[in-house]
C-alpha cells in the first residue's frame, strides 16, 4: 500500500510517498514560495534531486504539479495516481477537539480551522491542502494526524495554567504541546533499539530545530512537554521567544505602543537566539559567530543550552528519574557542540557524554560513555513514517 504524506505550510508543501509494505520512501520533496512567481519544487527520487521552477498560486496548483512528478516518465515512481491508496496530513494543533488521529470529513476540517487560532501559520494551510486533495484526488481516504494528540495523556495538573480557571472552560486555554509525532516516533524507536518494553522506560526527548520542544515520556506516554498553548512556549528557538515573564510583553506594548498583532510578530519572528544575537535565523551561523568571539551570539547559545538542560532536569524530577535522553530534529541530530554543551550541564545527574562518539550527524547512535548514569542517543526523527502508519491504521479499521 502506498501512502502520500503531506505537510502544508502557509507558503510551502512538504511531501513523501511511502510504500508501507516495505516502509521505503519512493519520492519526497518540498514546494516553496507557493503564491509567488518564483515558486519552485525540489523533488527527490532514486538518489536524484530535481529542482523545477514552476509558478503556482495556491495549494491546489502545487499539489497538482507535485503529483505529476510522481508519474513523470523521466523519473516516475508510480504509473498512476490510483496506486496511492490514502493521504495522511500533518496538522499542528488539534485543540481539545481531537484526542487522536481522525479520518477527514467536512466537520473535521471545520474544527481544524477553529483550532487555527492557536496555530495560525499552520492549521489554515493544512485545511487548504486537504481541500486541494479533495479536488485533485477525489474519493481518496484522508487522515489528519495532530502534533498535539501525543500529549493528551498529560495529567491535568501538568497542562492547566495558573490563571482563572474560567479561561480554560471558556476558551480552552491550557498547555497542548507540539512535535508529538516526533516525540512518539523517537521514543518508540529507542525502545526497539534497546529491545525493551517502552512501558518500563523514562525518556526525555529533545526535538531541537527551527521549532524546539522537550518532552518527558514516561512509560511510552507524554507526561509533560515544554511547548504550551501554542508552539511559541517553552525553550527559546531560532526566532521564537519561548517562555517569558508575561509582564515583559505588557511593558513593551505600553512603551512602544504596539498592537497585539505586532507583539505576536516580535515573539514569533524576531526573538529567540536570532533576536539575542542580532544575526540570521540559523543556528549554524550563530554558533560560528559565538566561536569567533561574538558576545551576543555566545550569550544566545548559552541561553539556549541552559534552557534545554534545565527542562531535562525538570523532567527527571517529573518522572522521578530518567533512563535515556534523545536528541532529534535538525539541530539535535547535527549540532555536535550544542549537544555537548547541554550534556555538560547535566553532570550532576551522572550524565557523561563521549566526545568521540558525539562527532556524529544524522545517524542513530549512542553518544554517552559506558559509565554514564543516563544513556544518550541521537535518533533522526521520522514524522512522515509515523503519519503514514497512523493513516494506514485508521483506514484499515
């Protein structure tokens, strides 16, 4: 069975076509700058990377052109779109509407749009992708897989905020978390590698990338996570602030006479490590500048590493111990010095990183010393495979 996995952004479309009989990725790629004359697609197949400039002005056009690449005679991976039996959509926020992955219908799409106020850059785009697939691939079953559903196992005292309870009852203001598909995948993968029952394991998963979050996975379930009501909360990210004293926002808004929308833009797009450093929103650029003596860049990196290590320690408390730490995501899988800096702050827990083993990028590997009280792993995430598995599970139900 072949499953198409789609991840729609406001102006982008990521995709993978997976043969679920073998879990082989047949083709993958990304359409960027949708809605612009300069739109282009990067299509990967059979070890080739094919870049095609093709202006598209909405997600329907982007999906139509993407599907043509799958059957293009020069590098086709399927003879007909009939071979695609289902479509899995990544959805960032499911609010309290969705406790699990669901088959998509009109009501589901309407409720995903309602949750869009908590993820305005992501949920509306996901719905556009769903509607585009309805038009282009009529009758194909579609499944929505939510970043938030893995965290539905958090106990109430972990997700309720210390504000008047009426705001939870009226508006659903609570911690929801994100990156749940990634946290679930890497924790389950670790149990497979270690050949242990995940129900017996205490794991802290660190999904570090453009967006970053930490999760306490106790017995295979999310006990607590760093992101909050929206993907803005938790640790500082590339351009997102993470947690702040809320009075800071009120103070700045009053001083600079900013609207809520302007403040929201600053917190999401002008803050984080890029905001501290004043440099491009790229961890590699900021880390290099820090190594070359740039004080602001160095402060930014120290703030990031301290925040991650603090959350790991916090979750060791939440689980009454920790057996494993996993690094994943673009930064977690590839930034050697960031992993080292985080682990060095956890020596009080008996964490010992092996500097030689840590010289790894993008591969499954143990990077802790044999005498470390906590085993440290790098495990590349595979959210697309997890989404495809969920899609298959639901349509076979």
